């Protein structure tokens, strides 16, 4: 086994973490890592694995936005609330490493919804619904990314690119 395979495996793990901690572009990192592996494999099976992985990752990424987007927009939460909450989460990530994202994102979302609705109970309901939709979308993307990682791992274990 050359050095590329373990490095790609590490990049895939980092990508999976990046889906949960959205500071890293998780699905994109996984796709790029498997692309490097497919190029290094120098065989058709490597490209088939890359295609399957790419389809799974694209489906997960799209599902995240479709699932979360429909639920959030159906609840009337404007996109700017999510954008401000995302920016607050990024700031929080650096203020309180890692945990700050989980603290600042919901606070930013609640703050924006309170400014919009001027009612604590409505803002809380709206923010909780948006958080649930975001978490569901993230779970779908993570599940498909894990399936993509499993496809790559099975390919490595059966000797593709060896």
C-alpha cells in the first residue's frame, strides 16, 4: 500500500467531521480525496468508485438543502436569519473553539428571529424548527457521506488501486 491510500482515508475522516462541524467543506473534501485516490489507482475500477462516491455525496449535499430548505422556508424563516446564524456560528467557532459553533449558531438564529417576530415564544419555536431542519439535513448528508466512505473502503479492501 502506498502513502496515498492512508492519506485519502484520513482526508475522508476529516471530511466526515466537516459535515458535522460545518467549518470544513466535508463532502467536497471527501470527493477531492477519492478523486486523488482514483487518479493514483490508475485503473477503471478506481474511476467507478469515484463516480459512485460522487453520486452519493452529491445526493447528500442536495438533500441537505432540499430537506432543510423546504422545512425552513415552510416555517417562514427567512434566509438572512440562517446566514446571520451561520456567520455567528463561524465567529463562535473561533471564540470558543468547536463548542462556540454549537452555542453561537442557535443564539444567532434566535436573535434574528426575535428581531423579526418581536415575540420570544414565536422566535424560539421558529429557531427550534430551523435547527431541527438543519440537523435533519446534516444527518442525511452524513449518512450518504458514510455510505460513500464505505464504498471507498470496500474498494480498498478488495484491492482496487493496490
